[in-house]
C-alpha cells in the first residue's frame, strides 16, 4: 500500500476512535473558554488557540492519547484481508485457538451443569445489599469453594502449544535438528542474541540501570541521583513517549507509579471513577460462575503468597469488576482469541438475546490473579489500580494465554527460550534431555505469569519496567534463559526431574537485571 | 472543503472497481534436468496469467494472498497498440520479498498489494502476466499464491449530470485569486490522501461503547454456545 494512504488511514482511524471521547469534549471546552483570554486574537485565532492548548498542557494530553492508540492499533487493512486475519494471520493457529477455546467452554459448561450453579444469574436483593456492605472486605468471606476447580492450568495450555503443527511444514527430513531437541515445533521467527543486543541496547554493560547501579554499595552520584532527577522531569512533562523510553533503564521506586500510569495513559479522571463504579454495580447485580473461579484463584495463589496476601481484598475488587467490563471486548480485534457467546434465558439462536460471557470475554485460569497482585504495591486507589491493570492486560498479558504467531505471544516466547538455551547453553540442554527433562516444562509457568509470584516483588517490578519500556514481552523469555544460565552449574549435576525442579524452585533471591545484562551482553558468541 | 468535493466526484473508489477476468494456468514448478522423480522440492514456480484475448489491460494493482512464497517476480507482456512491433516481455517487479525469512512464518499467509507505482515499468497494454515465485527454503511442503486479482487502471470519471448552473457555481469558486489560498497543484496532489480521510470519517460515529452487558437488565445464562 502507498505510504501516504497508509498514513492517512491510520490518522483517520485514530481520529475516529478519539472523537466523542471525554478528552475530545474537554479540549473543545478548553478551546471555547480560552476565547475569553486577551491574548487570543481574531486575526490569528487558529494559531492562538493552538498555542494556548500547547502551553496549558492539553496538546500533551492529546499526544499521549494518540500514542496510546498507536500501541493498540491494527495495521491498516489491505482491502481483501478479513478481520480474522488481523487477529491471527496463520490459519492453522486460528484453528488451534478455536479448538482450545471449545475445550475450555465445554469444561465450563460441564462444571456449571455438574455443580448445578448457573453461569450467570441476578442476585436476590438481600444478597446485593450484603455484598455492598462487604465490598471492602470480601476476603473475610469463606464461601465453600471446594467443589470449584480452575477451568485450566498453564500446563494444560502448554500441551496444546506443544502439539501445534503447521500442515505445510516439512518435518520428514532432519532439516533442522534443533527443532527435534525442544518441544515447540512451529517455525516462528525469534530473535537471537546479536539482534537482541541491538534492540535492547539501553541494557548494555555501559548504561546505568535501576536494579544494578542503584545498589546501596554504589555511590548515588554515579548514576542514581541524576537518573531520579531526569525521572522527575519526565513525570512533570506528562509525556507518555518519554516515560516509555525512560522506563527502559528502569523506574525509581518513588516515581514508578506515575511513570507506569503515564506510559499506559491510565488517568484517574472522574469519568474513570464513574466507569469503575458502574462495573461495581454490575458485580453487585449479577452473580457469575467465573466469580467463584476468581475467588478460588485468589485463595489458591495470591493469598498463599507472602508478598501478596495483604492485597486479597483489592484483588477481588479489581478482578470481579474486570469481568464485567465490556470495554475489554475491543482488544479481541487484535487478540487471536474470541469471546465466548451465549443466549440469555436459554433463547438459543435469538440474536437479540445474544450476549458475551463473561461480559469482558476473558475466562480466568489458574494463576490469573497474579497479573494484578504486583500492581497493588503501586496503586492503592481501586479505580486507578483497575485502569492500570486493564491497560496492561489488553496490551501485554492477553498474549500470554492465547495461541498466536505474534513476537510477544507465549508461543514465540517459548520458542525463543528454547532456541536461546540450545544456542548458548547446548551442553546444559543436552544434559537435561539426557535425564528426561525438557527445559520448557520448567520455565513455562514462569513465562505464563511474566514471573509474577516467582521473583521478589521489587525485582518483578524492575522486569515489568522493561516490558513497558520496550513494549514487548521478549525480556521474559530472555530472563528465563538467563536463569538457566545462572544455575547451569547446579543443573549440570542433577540426575532427575525432581532435583532439576528443586534447583529452580526458589527464584526469590535472584536479581533480574544483572542476569539479563550478563546473558545478553557478556555471553561469548 | 472545496477540494474534498472535487475529489469525491473524480476518481472511483478502488473497492468499486472489478478485477479483470482472466484465466490462470496451473502453476508450473520448475525442476533441474529430468524431473520425473519426485525427490527434490522445487524452489521456483511459474504462474501464467492470461488476460482476455484482444483486450490489453492497464494495470492499477495486483492483489493476492501469500501461501509460503518467499519472493515474487512479476513479468508483463506488453503490446503497444500504436506501434506494429511484437509484444515484449519486461520485468515489473523483481524479487519482492513476501517473507522476512524464508524459513520462518513471518508473512507466510499475508495479503499483499502491488500497486502500479511500485512497478519498474508502466503496466499498460498488458496482454499477459507471469508471476515467478521463489521459495528457497526446504522447510515447506508447498508454496503458491492464492486469490490473485488484477485491477484495471480507471481513468477518472468525468462529472456526470451536473447541470449548467451548478457547474457555473463551482467555476466561480476557482477564481485565480490565489492570495492566501493553497496552490491548486499541491491541492490536487494531496487529493488522494484526503479522499482516504473523508471516506473513513464520513460515518462520523464515535467508537465509544455504552458498557451494558445485559439485555434489558437480564443476564441469566445457563450454557455457553459452542459453535
């Protein structure tokens, strides 16, 4: 497509999305009000209004909104490409995702039938009142969740990924011996260390990093003080793009909350708070089966975690509202997954009664609440916490549990992990295979959760700084390989799966940035 | 907005243009030497596109869906109607990469458009087109292009049914008092871009959602739909 036309279409798409938004009406109002100002003259009306909007910071807000749209925008469509092609270009992956989804839905249906609990129904008035009163302490509730089980666990999903085959792929000859070492058999293009060094140049050995050069033993004047000053400026400028670039070298703890909110353009304006209240009303009005799955997940994972159990109530408040948020449905345009469909009151086939279940189209799995838990350290206001989480989900986390060929998708991350290990730690890989251990089976659970719950919180947040800074989940795969590299000596001595698991069981003492830096920039090539 | 109105009456939208009807011969996979034995995969495939006999086409764009082809070369057989010279083959596009890496999935099933502006020669008076597909990687069992369409270049329609008084009005708008007005040349050169803009904005609807997930307050669901 001609570049000029592509650009025009992109601009038109963004305008259409921003038109009618709250920001649009705010800017219009500001423009009208500034007409009263003395320095706005009729002859140069356009320029004067423009420069007013610039100095008052509204132009920056608009820039941030446009920048956010660019993150989630679909590439301009060639006329013949159908919408499913934009979700996922490869046909066999779409089919695999569809059949995986069918399995999940069947499982949910049978759970509902077996337990006699409807997928969704209106709460009786008394129950609604009780829930409203108990909203801030839902954790004290001890409902009987023993009958509920998670719909699926990450290891079930791993089996599906392992079984993926391209029907057009010639695996008759030993064309690529490497493909027979590892579990992932799909030939996706993943980056090796030389390319990663170029792409992640801000992480190199000569650049200061939060997570390395802010260590207590290093004098703060060498890096930290100046870096924090720059960070404060970025926050004051309120520039999303600058915040994203800054975050590549990490965020100082005191500025992280503001920087992440800037990068994600997650404001906490009155309309956001209102939207959150609307979701809360949805939670109170209707009782969903997935609510029980969420309860169970929180109880099983976050509540058992030393770092996160204090946030139990927050997690309910965020995740239950998340399930009711139809704004999340938009992300299915670029997600290979499809929201489950149903009909109210059993009126199958009546399109007027067709609804999405749950309202946000996302069925939580075992460990889902761990996507939210680390954010509780940064934000204590429920609606702000909610907005940040939702934006992170629709930009990054959804890729960790859907089948797609995207470079940040879990499939690419798995393949990248295996390839990095095979290329740079071939002895270790061979040894583990010899004792019957596939490295991916050990690392998968880390990657699916983006390491949440496995690293200590401050280290996890440093990792997520880079996910936001580089707008990619690749660092997760790199870290997984780096952890194996770090523990390689111990792993070379193990002789069974159980001992390999034991070596890798506790990651809470790891410092992620030195590991990543050494793996990327100090590995002998 | 004058420029906008001018545009809308000028070129027809590519969506309305019908692709040319042509016959595509079966793709021929080339082998070295005597290729009776099916041992080696072929890395080169030739697809001949015969345009309707006696009706040479001026090509606007060629669209297709890729299926694991790494590079495509487009050659055209052109016959100049004015000259009596026989038709000549020329290369319009040489080795256009469709996949970033022939061994991996990137671009393998994507939709592509080759516009006349991307071609090295003017694709006018084309009698026959030949697409040469290359896939050097052994990773794939087969490769091809699907859904090949060729769109003809349409001259802009003249303004239809504009009554005299209306055309007088538009004429007066074009008084050459160019003080402060944009140069007509620059306006007409950016016309195609603005057309794209207005086509999308015409609906003028916001994409903000309302947020209700129930139907008239009811959200009683017993089973999920599996189809």
